[in-house]
């Protein structure tokens, strides 16, 4: 029975989407979005470690399974999807556009949770394509020029990532000596593959793009500010984790790899520091949070790389725990932005106190969920040069999140009104979850006795003190445009490729007039995925 929850995790959102063919159901669906992720939450609680669920359909064979790292991420992801769905019902106006938003939401949710329960290449690819391409509809929801530009760039990079991943999966399947395309089977055969290096490169490129690895990160600071607040919360909190679970599932843990691990560690820390460096120049709180997600995913990638290099078998679970705290805390931060803008300056203290708790937690303040997250990856990043880089990263995260709090407070206007329970309760619930859930789960990855040691407490505090001391010195830094490295690339592209540039502009105008383009591309990529069989 518990194995059926794996099927319900993907099937329930898709059934709710199918029900939207009825105009009456579609009108009511925005108020029901919070229900769609509950089967995923139940699966994370009751279906972990169950035998794989195999669905045979003629020549197609779909496999669903749930390991411990994926279950950890699935549970917190489902929690955020549910809270953000309830938030969306109160945040978005009741109009036909919101009904369209609900349809894209359900499709994205099905893929987002599906990547955690997929057990074979085809199922994983279909789910990954679904979350990658359907999120386009969430990004462009407001139909502003900013949203169209962000959506066009996001869609271009999403398709690029899907193509790269398709090649990687195809090579994985070809290199496997058996007919099985179960993830466990193809990964067991990977070390003997004559295309080992090329396969790993394709996988890291495809998953790194989704996880925000520099310089493939540019979609995050464009998509997050353009999307509505609940969509931003799941884009930053959950959707980037499709890349993280991909790395966890498809890195060669059994074979090890010092060179590969060290390269991924370097890429991770470059991403972590770059996200901070650009994030502190931003004025929009949502953009600051987007660059913070880039930085935090860099730390996760560095932990995965260091664990792979050291052949540390617990790394997937440790990295999943770190990422799960990010899901909760970052989701709560995005929901806080909408609450703050609605509340206004009169209620600043009531909003900013929980926000500062989230800021401290993401910085790793002792006894917060963030401190436990950092303790979880101590075995990977707690020694020598890696420990020093981790401390510098913690100081940078504190600096960046304090900058977020300052920009959020500055954006609160006079007046305002008390947000209704539809916005307050999901936000406060996610804030409480970011504080409490890591304590409930930490026993899976670490020892509480180590967390309370005096030297551990001091190591958690002093980087934050440095970050807090630097915060007043930021002043007015030169603003880097959202998308940073994309801007000079776009300018060079327009100068060097006139006809191609005009063709790209034409494609963008077509997308503006044809919102179904994202769905068409999704169906195309799903067709490509079936070619793996």
C-alpha cells in the first residue's frame, strides 16, 4: 500500500490537472492547490525504502522508488509546495489568469516531485522535462515585458539542459550491458563505459544548469523576480533541487573519483562565492534571494564533490539534509516578501522578527536549522582548506542575507493592511518548519553532542560576526544587472549575429503571442525521452 503513494505523488497532481478541463473545476482549482503535494509528503513519511514499484505498459517499463536522500528532499519539497499553494490562493487575484497559473502549477509540481521517486532513466527524464519546461508558465504569468524576457531565456536554457541530459542518458543506456535502464543498473555499469568522462560531463552540465551552477545560473536571477511570489518560492526552494537530486543519483559514488570530486568542489565554491559577490549589489529583495540560492547550491555541490573525492559514503544523505534546510528557509523567505509588501511599515517589526530568524538560520547561527545543516556536511567540508572556504562562505551568506533583510525593510511602504490568514499562516508555518524540522531529522546524519560542543558553537558564530561586521560597509555598490554574465553575452550576440539575433527576437515575439509554446516544447521533449526506450 505504501508503494502506491509513490504513484500518487505524480498521479494526483496530473489528475487534478486533467480535472481542469471542466470550467467549474478550473475556477475552483486555485483554492485546492495545497492538496496536490500531500501524497508526496505521505510518501516521504511512509514509502521510503519500500521495494520499487514497476509499471509495465506494453514495451514501456516505468519504475518508482524512494531512497533515503530522495525521501528527505521529497518531504520538505512537498511541504513547501503545499504551503505555497495555500499562499497562492490568497495572493493571486481571482481571475482567468490565475486559473491558467493553477494548471501550470500542477504540471510543474508533478515533475518536481516526480524526480525524487523516479527509478529509471525514462521516468526520471520525463519528470525532469516536466518540471523544467512547465515552470515556464509560472515565470511568464504576469505577462510583463520583464516576465516575457525572463521566460524566453529560461525556456532556452531549459531546452538546452534537456538536450544535454538526453544525450547523457542515452550514452548511459547504451553503455549498460543489460537491457535494464533502472538508475541503479546503469550507474553500476558506468565505470566500465568507454564514454565515462563524456557521460559525467554531460550529466554535470545538465544537472548543474538546473541547480544554478556558475556560469549556467543566469535563469535564477531573471526568473525569480519576474514570477509571482508563490512561484518564486518553489522555483528557488524546490525546482533547483531537481539538479541536486540528479547529482546525488547520478554521480559515481561506488567508483569514487578524486579528480571528478575535486573539480566539482572547485565549481561549487566558485558558484558559492560568485552568488554572494553579485547578490550584494542587488536592490530587489527577490533578486538577492535568487543569488543567495545560487550561492547555497554551490555549497551543496562543493560538499558532493568533496565527499566523492574522499569516497565518503554518507555524502548523499548529508548533502540532502543541507539542501532540505534550504528548501524550508528559502521558501519561507520568498513568502515573507509578499507578506512584508502587503503589511507595510506599520507592521515592520512583526514581519522582520521572523525574517531575521530565517536570516540567522541560513547564516548558520548556533542552535538553528542552518547550524545543523552545516554540521551535516562537516565530514566533507570541515577539514583544512575546505573548512576555511566553508567559513568564508558562511560569512558571505550572513552578509548577503542581512543585505536581503535591509532591502526588504526598505521596500515596505507606508500604510498597508494586515495580510489575511491565507498568506500569514503558510509563511509562519514554513518559518516554523525551517526552525523545527532540521532538529527532528538531524539524528539521521549527525550527532547532537557534537553540535553543542564549545568549539562547534564558536566555529558557527565567528563567520557570522565577520559577515555582520561587513554589512554596514556595503554602502552603495555599483549595481550589476540581473543575469550578470548574460548581459555582455547578449550584447555581443546582437552585434555579431544580426540575422540570427533578429530570428531570436522573432521567436521571442512568437512566444509572447503563443503561451502554449512552453507546453508544445514540453511534449516535444517528452517524445525525445521516450526515444530512450
